[in-house]
C-alpha cells in the first residue's frame, strides 16, 4: 500500500484557474495508483506524480513554466530518498521536458563509486546537466527549449515585462506562484521520498537557482528507528526561493518534526514555531511578504500498525493539495485558502491543517 501527496504551489490561486489545477493534481495522484507495482519504490511514485505536474501547462513547472527576463524557460527540480538519504537536483536547465527525471538520474549516480575516487555530484546545472542526461535519459525527454513555452506563459511574460519596463506596479501573488511537489510513502518497505520542480519566479534573472534545486531547501525526507519504533517524515516546500534557501526550510521543518515524533511532542506546535521563525527571520532582512507553503507527511509504527498523517502549512493566500491513500483510492483535492482576516498586518498569516490518512 502507498500514500502519495502532491501540491500545486503556494500562492494566490484565482477561481478561473482552480478547475485546471485541481484536475492536474487529481491526475498526478491517480497516476501513482495506475503505475504502481509490487516493486515500485517511493522514489518512482514521486517521479511519476511529478512528471504529470510538469507536463500540465496550468502549473509552474516543465511545460508552462514562468519565463525568465529574457523570455526563456529555465527549470529547477530535486528529489530525495529518506531511507538512503540520497539526493539529486538540477538547476536552470533548458530543453528538458521533465527535470524531475533528470534529478532522479543524478540521485542514482550520486550513489555510485567513481574509479578515481571523485565525489559524484548532487546537483548539476544548465548545459552540464543536459550533457549528463544525454546518455541516461530517453531521447524523448529532450525538446527544443522553445517547445516548453506555453502561449499563456508568453502572454504573462509580455504583459509583466512591459509593466517592469514602466515600473508602474508590482507583481501580484498569483504571478509569483512557485514550485510543485510530491511525497510518497510505501508502508510495506518503509520507504519515503519527496520531490519539487519549478519554473521559478516570473521575470527571474537567467541562471537564477531557486529552492527547488537546493539541498535542504525545497524537499526533505528522513527516517529513524528508536527502540524498534519506526518514524518517517518528508516535506515539499513552495514559495519565494531566496527566502526559503536562506532558512533551509525543508530540512529545518523535517528534522524538527522528526524529533517531535520521537519525543511524542505536538507536531502542530512544532510546525507553527518553524513557520513563525521563517516569517520573523525573513522580515528582518526584507520588507517583502515571506511567502512559503509546505506539505508534510509523518508516519510512525507501533505494534505493526502505521499511523500516517498529512500536514499543510502556508503563509500565502492559498495552497492546493491532493492525496491518495489505502483508505482513499479516489484522489482527494483541496484548495486551501487563508481566512480574509488573517491577511491584515495585525496577524502573521500562518495557516495549518492536517488529515489522518
């Protein structure tokens, strides 16, 4: 049996985009059910779910990504295995249909032994990442860089490039929506994995690397065995990459929550403190809104019984998630929105909710 959670980014989802985003997340969850076999790893399930998200033009990853200042698509992605603590990522890659597939290949290569004793890379960027993938990915994964530009993304780029030139306004939340992600857990094999993929911020500088490519920032997965009790935690993060990278948000949340699970502490309180620390630390350096969202899966096993929970926390106006589990083979999709009164300056807008899966 497996549990999979996906998200469509933390931002401000408008009502007109909601049906398409919900369909994409529902398809991603459904794909993990359709493609799973007895030998499917948690890494495989994460990769398959995220390929669906990257292929959907309504999301900011792969095809349909935000465009850079120069009008090009540059993608970041990473994937992590909680059991082996292995990691792989790509940054600012062009012409790769599914960056998460290339990140997976780098993760696998990172576990190899080099004949000269060189340390294998955890991250590859730009042209070097593409060259690495040429002998490892199916040729269909390579496309003309312009083929990843969706007409709507080009329309948004044209509009906001003109606004930037005139300096008459600022980008709004919905244009800054960043990063899709997934988490999967296989109870039979005690495997957990997480991943993220992103086209980055609209009008970003070419070559910019966001949290989706950085170790400990965009995704995290970790497990522990304490006195024959098994614990797992994994998370996938979305939001303003520079803020998230500074705080290593995924690792800081994941490690704090794992410690709370082991100590039987309140996970909600730990998550609240972590998000508040992120908010306050960011506010010390920037006047901008500290935008971030996270999906978090926790598992614990006592007396051969797994308890699996999904948590979601965000500081943005909205975040969209979906999940499947042995108790819910039909994907459940939720568009989570902050209460209006949480968006005024008298509150720190941290929204947290949870489900028992």
